[in-house]
C-alpha cells in the first residue's frame, strides 16, 4: 500500500447505506460530504439518513431476526460466518487501512494495526459463539430449574469516529455471536469502513437484514435509532453528554444499554518504577490516534523524588513530536474535523491563559496542508488537580503532569475526576501493585504497562461518568444477551 493509494482511495465515491442487503440512498436524497482531516478537502459522500431510513433498517433487522434463517442457525454456524468475515477483512486489509486512515486522519501504520485488531475480534467471537452456556439450578424437590442465554433481538450500535473498525467489530462480533441482528449508525465523520465491512459480511454469507448500516447525523439518524420502539438493546461509544441523551431516548422504551463514554485516565509513576520502560509508553498513550481515545493516558502522576527527572525526559520527547498528514506516517495525524481541532486548541489556550506551566510543545510538519486539522502536542507540568485541563476530557494530544507524595495521595489524585475508564500503575513493588490496582476506580488497570494492542479478550468499560456495561471478551456476550429461567414441575 503506497502513498498514492492512501491519497486517492475512495476519491469521488458516493457511498451508500446497506439495508436488507442492498445499497440504499437516503429517502430524502440528501448527502453529507466526507472531508479528509489531512487537507480539509471533500473526497467522497455518504447518505444523510433520517427517521424514515432508520425505520426501514430496523424493520429489515426485525424481519431477519423473527423470520429469517438467522434465528434458526446453530451457534457454531454463526461462529463460522464471523470467522469468515475476519478472514475477508484480513484479505482486504490494505484497502481497509487506507480507507480508515484517510477518513479519520490517523497514520497509515495505525490503520494497519486497526485492521489486525478488527480481524481478531471476529476471530475471537467466531470461536466464542457456541461457548456461552446456561446453568441448572438446585431448587425444590420435584422441580428442575435451568437458565438459557438468549439474544435481545435487534441491537442498535452507535459507533464513534475515532476507532470505527475496531469498535464496530467489538459490537458486531458479540452481538452476532449471541444471535442478535444489528442496525449500525456510524459517526458521520467516519462511516466508510463500516459500510465496506458490512459489504464483506454479505460476501461472507450473512443473511440479508442481519447487518444493516445507516449513515447520517447523530441529531437525526442517531436520535431516531436510539428511540426506535422496535430496538431491543442499544450500545454506544462516545461522549458523556451524547451518551446521556441516548440513555434518555432508550429509556422511553425501557431498553437496556451499554455505554462506553469518556475518560481522564491516570498513569501513576512511583519512584521505584522502571523509568526507561515507562517513558515511551507514557508518551504513546496520549499521542496514539492524536489523543482522540477514550482510554488515552491524559494524566501522569509522578512521585515527588523523581518528578523533575521524569518531567524533563517527557519534555524532551514531546518537543520532538510531529503531527503530519495520515499518509506521511508521522508521530500523530490531524484531529478528525475542524470542530475537534478548535476544541483541543481552546483547552490549550485556556490552560496557558490560566498560567499552567507549558513544559514542551511538539510541532506540525511544515509541509502539511494548511487546511488540515492539526494540533501540535502540548505537555503541561505541575498542574492543579482542580484545573479544568486536569478534570475535563480534552480528546487531543495534551498531557498533564502532577506530583504526589505516597500511595494515599496517588490514589486520591487518580480518583479525583468524574471518570473511571483506565489507569496505569508503574512500580516494582509487588504488594503496592496489588494495593493500588484495587484502590483505583477504573474498569481496567495496567501494571507496568498501558494498553494491550486492542485487548480483544479483556473486558472493557468504565465506572462513574465513563459509562456502564462491558465490551470485549466474554463479558460482552453477557451484555448482548438476556437470561431466561425455565422451571419444570415434574413431581
């Protein structure tokens, strides 16, 4: 895959939705321009769906669930389809990576890594489809009680723009493994790989209507989907504010939801940590995907005896970071759109105006197009834990440093935001590793590391405003199904 393919992929293409196995424009005929974050230019378009389009897709998925071959298909056959889809994703990996990279602005190498993780999700859930079992329950004499795990029915998946392929895979893989049908609404800023993967699902042999994709704005298509009375379950990844609105809409129909929302994730660095091992991880955890990651390590808490040394090393590394076009494969790419670029820049400007110490700034590649949505990475030191930049999710390449003294203060600082998604703990002390990991309020805690290359097998989700429910691993299969209890009175 060369630069030329990356720059011209999907050029001028009018992408279509996929409803009941057929390409479909919006009933209104309205379309949305697809803009490359690297240069700000329109290179494709997608349909701007409304409530009527959502209704078409939901009816198709309902019919496929109630009356199609999907509901009668053995679990191992569903697993085979998922595995086949994973192999097709691998086969078409260069195309998908180029499409994802151009659509979101992330570097090509990350697009390739996302393809690998995406394939692994379908591989994992293909193997897991027939591995979820019910139980028999000791009960009264003369009775036999048992439980079944049954699909919800029609699941709505509302997918964000930062990791479209991966997040689609963790939703679709679990939903399909348990026998649900799916209506997906990808973000209007990054819909292209979702459409392409739904096409590959048909090629893999998925029945028509099982996997429907409807594109459009959140205020129109997303709102209509989350409130649709014939949706049985809703899963959403994105901002806390939007997640609240989606939960309120789903509540009208008393539908269950899985919410993976924001994060302000801390990494705690104790004085006995292996600093050379930690430094590259601390940097990568905030610049990966330009910091546009819910689990980004946006706060680094450093024990006072090593604060100056660690902050100096981080500053040196930040000063060398370069934001560049997606196909230049720089340290990071642009923000996904102009609005996101403006939001990140406003956080940086507000912190500077408030007197927060700027330890280092990266740069933007001088050859980068002027109309691209670039933000130079910023490192802030000695940040007040109550400062806005310490409490709010920036969703950009902005790292804040804090000094602490002792375990108690470290845990207090780590837990001092409204979020609780991921945390990192760096120490050689085995007892401290366990103590701190248990006390930090986060859905995932990594010790002497951060992140897991997709972490397909690892349950993922948050506490507090970071959401509820769990995705990834076997836990996601429980969210994507309901327990039915059956009691036999046989005397």
